[in-house]
C-alpha cells in the first residue's frame, strides 16, 4: 500500500528483455534503499513492483507480460524519469490517499496549460473508469496522488502545483502523453456495492 506521495525521482538505467518479460534497473538518487530488502514492494510510475535485486543506489524489478500489457512501463527506456515511492509502514503519515499500485488503466493527456504558477492538465480516461471520478475526489496519475478539480464525461482536470511539477514526472507531461491511472479505492468499492442486488 502507498500514499501517492512521491519520495524520489528515479531514472531507468537499464532495460533487459527476458523471454517476453522485461527487467528494469532503476537508479534512486534520494530514496533510502537501506529500508528496502529483496522482495519488498516499491511503486514505480504508479505500479507496484517487487525489488528483486539491490545494488548501491539502484534496484531491479521484473515486469510480467500482464504488467506490460496494462501499464506504460514497457515504454520506458534508459534515461527515462520515474516516480518512486516505497511501501507504507505502520505509523507512516498518509499525506495523499490510499494507493494500491494496481493500475486500472492507461489514460491520455488531452490538454496542458498554465494556471498561475500551476500546470492544469486535462486527462482522458478509458470510458469504463469514468464512473469512478468525482470533483474533489482522489486519483493517482503515474503514482502521484491528485485532487480532481472537474469531471466532464470521460475526462478530468487537475492542477499540478510547482512542488509537484519539480519533484515528479508530471511537470514534463505533454499533450498525447500516456499515463498510468488508478482510481480511488473507496469509489471502486462503493460502485461495486451499489451494483450488487440487495439481500
């Protein structure tokens, strides 16, 4: 479980194809890797991955075919920046919202514009996910916990404040960019409960 508060902006240092799967090695300039052990979870661009090797300031993770099919991680190449967050521990502050690291779908940036010192993004989601979006609700975009400003059909708007622009990958997004999307867990469970017949 994660909070959607990015703790480091890492870089992909190696990409290795392994029999249809993919292994990424990611450098972490600031993340405290002494807290991690092989087998621990780490959120990379919104996707929960398992650290399978640790060396110096880097860790490696394997990406299954399922992960490659449902996220943007297969598009990463050496040098690409990635948002990183280690798994929450008991007692850690929950500064964002509960994020599982299980990507619901890939969304696309429709508009990017300035809004005072912030950046306003309009993001289009796969139609089946639109029902989980609500103004002032939460959403995770590439692992970053954001508050939804507005919803229109299958798109939503968010503001990226200067701190988020500089400390995550969101400040570099352009029109047409594909992003990993995780809807709010509360919205997902509520929709499921409302769809069930009364007993």
